[in-house]
């Protein structure tokens, strides 16, 4: 599993702020109580199943939210 990495980039929307974000692996297994596990990929749309990582950015100036899949 990949440890979340903190990222920064210039805001696309307002051009004045910085976007703070993180890069992390999409979970492939979720543990539940009583030693049960579910596979979240069965609940994802088919187009998302080929991606393994995501990036989420939020601007500290205008509040714009951007998400990218890798």
C-alpha cells in the first residue's frame, strides 16, 4: 500500500492560490468487523477499475476541487 504523499500545485481556476493535495492508492480491500472483507472494486464503475491511484487537490484561495485518476 502506498503512503499518502502531500502535493502542491498552482490553482487552475483562480491563478492566485495554491492547491494542496494528496496522492494515494485506491483501496482494493476493506476490512469489516468480525473478520469479514469486501472488495470495493465490485461497486466501482467499470471505467474506474483500470486505475490504481488517485490525486485530490483543493485550492486554499478559491476552494476549487480537482481529482485525477492514474
